[in-house]
């Protein structure tokens, strides 16, 4: 017996994520390959208090069905924070709650993309986005990242002018995988171009709250305006297991999004939404964020210094926030070979290939700085140096 | 500004659910129109205990990312219950956890359905399924329900033989909207036919645990075997706000499902999965179910008796479980008119139309028996009788 599946199922690239999960569950391996936030930094006690509070005061409501749009007080909180942090008026009716911002990738592609349509994205870009978009059989067109961050403007302009993409997807803040950010001039230019060409700019802002200096960066939406779509997430800042992300988008897009969301799963987890709102309003979220930022900043600096000292023929990005950086390997060193050799030395890195839709990228790796402490970074880097030496010898 | 959305967005019928939510939030209206389980019967105290236990013992793990397949102990519990209740061996590796079983509707259609493919389903059938499937632009072919329950076998056989459906979707136990169930002979025949024709039978078993007599009914999968797909849900038995449902399917389908699930939202809410498992294993689930069944059985009997006594020219189904029944209106009475007139009398019924993909069904209504107590049923039926009289006069 063999089932006949829909054409779209043949369009999805093989996922590397399962390999990663297997690697990260082996305690003898120091993993720079994963994408999880730090478990140690999750405020379990604070969330437990919020949980107990919700169950005591609103349990019956939290456990019942709710509406597709999401828990209104949580949407109000998110909108208010945008208005206050960025000075851009956001309304709760422009915000929708999803099961982690990965769901935005699925639903935004679902509402915009016919088979064969062009989706623009950064190259390298987030591999989960490539997987999510591929289901809708687009032609994914990558625009190379400039060394200083953000898409190369010439290639970006040509994409908009010649390929008529249904949207452009990017991560302006502390990008996954590179850790680079769009300079403000690039944000302005990219947003303005999108608006002029009538192409939605879909910015995935999973990491914006993790700026090491705590300073908010202006979203591209500031310039793309009614063509700006933003997704956000509490997965990197509070707790991924609660699966709470959101979309912030213009009214017309929200209307289409609601249809897709309702058909997909009626609504997001009501209990978790209420716990999240309670946590945010009864605990010092900004103090918690400051701790996370400080820790990640220290890890990032340490890894950066060790790369400079121990592997001077590698070049690497210098992130100002987030959880990742990329390193370019010397000529002739393959990232897949380094992945394999690294595992023999009990250290894991993420090969670059999966971040390059359509192939390429074997000359770089992604390094994660959120799940490892200083000791592990030092020891892991020693192991990585041994693996690199074996490959070059 | 006006965005160009994907073709699939034009295929989704307008949802009636928002109208329903608005109606059910007006406390002066007695609603027989909704589809919620009873809030009063949710074991808030038990779930609060389970929640506190998870946060105390496993909080850090519950709040971190997890794997796409779902929390293994919960999948083991579900598989074990199938094996014990039905005598059909189910393995945890054949079970996947989703964000409420509505997500199965989306993902199963996503993996099987190309635009123009035929999906078979019951007529009338679950309107949430029509919405979910429509996104994938199928030709939905309805097979009329026989008065004794289950699809008319002649029409069902013709569908399989002539239309080559990618799957048939049905609710064998206490169907939404009709409340009818497939007789065992029909299950056998339908399952055997599906197997012979190589057509997956997708049975949505949201209500199977709500048999008023507590006796398990054999799934069609018993006969469809490797062509049997079953979805289940804790929304009607424990708590819908936790959004936990599951798929039980053959290995090859699970593999495709995993790709779609991972792309859609990485994984289901980990915290809720662990709470649910803790609740099921530390509380008397069967005693809880017995209470729910007893309450719904009493409500159903009362509504049935009142319909017989007060509206003898209506004919209605006589469910043996679940949360719904349908009533056929006398010639000339429109369900949309009754809906409107009912609202004037402060009682809401669900018009039949939305359950009939492609049109029809205005001669029947759906009545819900889970959210109303005895007093409300009596008062609501009096109001309904007044509305019906106004329409016939």
C-alpha cells in the first residue's frame, strides 16, 4: 500500500531539525548547533505563580473555547508595548495570537502564495521559513545579505522590479542564522521600496527584544507602513513551550489571516495566553529581559573572542543581539565535513547548507550562544579547533 | 491599497461561527446554537492540581521547546486507551498531538488534497471541516446521511467507484450536526469498501467518549485497517482551552503529517500536553466522563421529550451520545427565518444551511444540549415554540 499525497508534499526540503534534536539530546556533545533559548533563564517560578493565579481566578474561562483573534488583554499588552517602545501606534485589533510565530510563516504564505508565485527572502535565511513556505510551492528567490547586514540593495531592488514577489520575508534584528541586523538606512530604503512596489515586507522579529544594548531598533514597517507585516514571539523571551507568538498587520491582511487561522485550528491555546498575560503584568518583564540580554551578550563576546584567537583564518559576524552568529570557513573546508568531524570530537555546529534555499552555503556554519555557558563555550571551542585541524591536515 | 491574496482564499465559505460567538455572549439569549462543552463540568480543581504538579516537578522542561510528534507519555496513554477500550492495537508512534483536532482537518487535507481533488463527506456534515478543507480547493462531494445513521451505502459506493476521492471524512459517533451514529453493519461496510477502493476513511471521533451508555463503539478503522485515519480530542471531555487533540494513523500517513505539522507550527503546546497527561494519570478520568455523559444524556432526553410534546410536527434525531441533535422543520418553515425570529424571542438555534456544502439544508436546525441546564432547556423551548408559532401564523 502506498498513498498518493498532494503535490505540495514533494516541495518540502528534507528537514535538518530532527538531526539537530537528536544531537542536542546527547549530553556528551556540546552543541552550538541548536536554536533553543536558555532553559536556565526561563523564569519557572514566576510563570508558576502566574499559572496558579489564572487557575484560581479564571480557571473555568481559561479552560473553555475562546475566539480566533486571541485573548484581548494580551493583544492590548502587545499593541501597547509596540506603541511605547517604538512610537508607532499599534492597535489590539491589528494583532493576532498564534501558536508560536512559526504559525505566522505557514498562514502568511497560505493567504498570499499560489504555486509558482515568487517569495523573496534573505540568503542565508531562516530554514524553518523555507520549510513552511515550500508547502505552498513558491519560487523562493534569495537576496544575498550584505556584510554590514540587510539585503544587498541592488539585488533587492531588482527582485521587486522584475519578479513581482507576493511578499519579502526577512529578519531585520539579529538574523537567524547570521546574527546581523539591517542598518537603519537599509530599513528605510527597503521599507520605502516595498511600499513603492506594493510588496508586503514580512519581518520576523523573534529576537528584537534581545538587543544586547537594550535599545529598540525601528521595524521596517516604520517605512513600509501599510505594506508592513510583523511577527513576534515570546518563545525567545519568556518560554517556547507555551507556543505564543503574534502577527501585527494591516486590517485587510488580518481579515484574510483570520480565515486561515480559524480553518487551521480555531484559536490558540487559551490557558497559555492567559498565563502569559498574567505573567507579563505581574512580574518585571524588563528586568527578566535584561538578565537574558546580559547572559547572551557575555556568551556572544566570549565566543567571538575565542574565534578570533583560536581560529584566525575563519571570519565571523559580530551580532549586537539575539542567539546566533555565522562563521565563514577557510577555502576547502566543508561545513558538512566539519559537522561530522565535530561530532567525533563531541561538539556540534550547524552546517550552512539548510539556510540556503536552492543549494550552496557549505562554506559556513551557524553557531548558537544561548544554550551554553562560559565553561562549555571554552571547552566546545577547544573541541572545534581539534576538528578543524583534523580537516585541514 | 488592496492586496492580492492566493486563489485558495476565495474558496472558503463565509463562516457562521462569528455570528454564533456573538449570540452566545449575550446573556439574555438562551442558546441552543453553540458547540461548546459545558463550562460547569470542566474539572477546574483537578486540572489546577495537575498544573501545579507539572510546574513544581517539570516546569523547566514543560516550558522549553519540544518535538513535533508530541509528548511521548501522553501518546502512550492515548494508544493504551485505544488498545484497552477497543481491543485494537495502537502504538504511540502512530499517534501525533495537535492543537485541537481541528488542526487534523487542516493538515490531513493539506497532505492529501490538490486543487480539484474530490473529498467525500457526510451531508449534512461538520461545518468546521468544510471551512478547513475548502482552503485546499477540493470538490467536496456530500453523501446523504441515512435516517438510521451513516452515509447511504448506495451513494457512498458510487462516490468511491466513480469519483476517486482522496479521502472520505465522517463522524461515526454522535455526529455533528445530526447526533446520529453509524450502525455497526454500516461501519463494517463503509470500512471494507474504503479498503477495497484504497480510499482513506478519516473518522473524526470528537464525541466517542460521550456515549450516554458508556459503551465504546467500534471505529470504522477496525475494518478500513491501513486506510483508517482517526482524530480524537480532549476538548469535549476535559477542556477545550488547552487545545489538545490527536491523530491516529498508519505510519506512511504519519510521516507526511509530521512534515506538514512541523512546517505549520513546530509542535503543540508542551505545557498543556504535560498538564493533560498529569491530569489523566492522577485523577479519575472515567468517573469524570460518567458525570459528563449523565448530564448530557439527561439534557438530551429532556429536549427530545419537549420537542415531541410541544412541536409534534417537527421530526428530530434521537442521539445516543454527544452534544447535538437536528430537527427537521415543517414544510414552509425556513431555518434562517426561525433563527431570526428566535433571536427576537431570545432563543438561538443553529440554521442547517452551513452544514450542507454547496447549498441546501434550510429545512433543518441543529440543537445543542451541552451548554444548557434543565431550566434553560424548558424556558428556551417555550421561546422556540413562540417563534415557531409566529412563523406558521
